[in-house]
C-alpha cells in the first residue's frame, strides 16, 4: 500500500569550500607549499607579485581582500542562463582524489629503480628481464617479497601474458637475492637474515650465526638462549659473539635506501616559540603565509566583457571561465587567511595551557591536556584541533616537537595531584633504560616500582604504556 506523508528533517552538510579548508588546515608546511604551487600554476587569476598588480593603495594595504569587490559588483547575468552554473560550484575542489597524493620531497633514485639498474650486471634478456623487473616491482618498501611465487605466476599470465613456471620464477628470484642491499627479495625476516649471513666471509662465528637463524630461529626470536646452547653444545661466550653478529644485520634492507630519499629527515616547523625577556613569543612560519593577490588583469577582462555591446556565445563562455577563476582565486586567498588564523589560535591556546613547560623545558610540568580542552578555549570543533595537532611541528628552545606530543590524559598521583601520563611514561622509560638487561623487570615489577614513585597505576596500564614507548616484554629485553 502506497501512502504519502510530510516529514521534516534537519541535516548539516559541509560545503565544498569547507571541505577544502579542512584539507588545507591539516597540511604540513611542505605539503601546503606544494598545494600552493599547484593552485598558482592552474589558476591564472592568482598573482604572487605586487609588480603585476595595478597601483592601488587600498589594494596594497589589504592583500587578503585584494579589492575583490570590483568584480563582485559586475553584472554578468546577461551572459548566464539558469543552467550555466560555473563548474567550481559543482566540485569539492579543483583536483580529483587521484591528484591529491603525496608528492615526494626529493627526486633521488627510487629503491625499485636502484635494484633494476643492478639487473644489467646479469645476462637477463627478453621475458626473463621483464619477469625480474616485475618481481622487483612487487617488493614492499622494506625489500621483502610478501607474495607467493604461484601468485606472481598467475599475475604474469593475466597482466603480461607471460607463462612462467614456479621453477623458472624461482631461478630469476635467486638472481635477485644477489642484488644489493643483501637480503632483498626475502619472504620473511628469517630468510632476510639468512641471505645476509650467506654473503659474509666464513668463520666460526658467522657459521654458528647462520646455523642459529636456519635451524633455531624460533628460539632465537624468543630469546631462549639456554635452549640454543644446549642444542648446539656451545658455551656462553661463543653464543654471545654469534648473536652480536646477527644484531649487525639489517632487518629492513630496503628501508635505509628509502629513508635516504625521503626529505633527508629534515622537518620544517610550522611554528617557532622563543623566550624573550622571560616571555614566550609565538611565530607562524612565514612559508605558511604567502602573499597572494587576485589578478587585476582578469578583473579588467571581466569588466571589459560586461561593457561590451556585442554579447555572443564566445563572450558568454569567456565570462563563465573568468568568473570561475576569479571566484576560485578569491576563495583560495580567504582560505589561506582562515587557515593561518586557525593555526595561530590553536597554537596560542596550547602555548598558554602548557606555559610552565615552554618556559622551563621540564617535561614533568606538562599538564594533562586533551583535544576538548583546546577546542573549548577557542570555540572550535575537536576535529579541527586534531587536524592541527597531528601534522604540525613547533620549534621550541628544547627542540622541534610534534604538537600532538603535548596532548595527554591525566591521572592523580599519591598526593592527589593531577599529573600528565607523559610524566608516567617518562619515568617508566628511565626505569627500563637503567635496568639490568641480564634480568630485566617484569610488568609486575615495573608496576611496583612506579607505585613506589607515587604513580598508582595498574599492571595492565603499565603494559599499555610500555608498548606505547616501544619497549617489548621482559623476555625480549634480555641480553647475554
């Protein structure tokens, strides 16, 4: 049975412009510069130099508004019908999702290309070379081949029309094992370490290390050293030398090359905090606040079309294009201004909240602070604060810090004072660092030690904090 009814529904939708602004806010300084460069390249209505702007005192005094009222007052209704809605109003942004990808910061040789270059030292030709390059392309960023050979064989048939047996693929893979860095092409950590030990000059220690990895890897990974000594009938000194040899190996052969081609570990801070005459001074990185202007040339073109007596289809199309670019330029300039204001408001609130820490550098003075605390202070949404905190860095007198690191929950110590969990984790880290590695503390022992320091936390909480600081369980921290 069909029926009709009237229903009121209240919903909130984000406009394309709001979505774009949120994307701008979460970009780091370097990513923001790349986005800015793309926008300038694709929108000719954006100018970056005052030399290209007509002399206008009001315009020069306020680069953010850019005297945009000139073109807003132009009547273009004569050129547009009801169906002629500019494209920019129908899209969330000027770029597809495919284009919104990370752009590498450096142009060094990629890991895959580095391996492919070495293939020339082998006598691989025709389909053998194609298969070798296909396998290299299947490696993960750390240099491992996480796929079964049968799966590679199937892919070769369907994608390249090459019908190779598993034995043929394995023969080519055996050649890839010989590439540098040693260990590439391994299917797991055990094989990766084995491939590296095979290429080392042979001696008693290396031979023993290879035997441990090949035949006793499970006991080695769990640090059951007594079982290994019993099975191999060796003394503690020889085992210790063999383990040191294994510890020299690289568990991620592709990782070192990829790290060298990334940004060279350089971080561009978004903010700088300085202490001047006992007062904190916050500055936004000037690279976050470029001067942009709406092109007077484009505004004049729009005015010229409006004053034209002849109004044909070509002029109509030109007006739509120019208006679209001018609106997009004006919005982008305003969005940059809003982005910078949001960054300043957020960081200022964090600065005031953690003032004692920024003045002293003492991490024990970091107060418990969650996203909601800052959101309420500046009357913004928690998601906005999260976007700023997760991707921005601040240069402090004590080093460059990720803003997210200042956020933590709080607990009460034995004196009833509320302290940050950062302080607890720091204390836990110090205890583990100073422990006897021959007999490391268990989680129960760590709990008692922290309780003795005035931190009344449970064992499961200690285990959670231990994992957060990247420390394994006691058995895996043990050393000979």
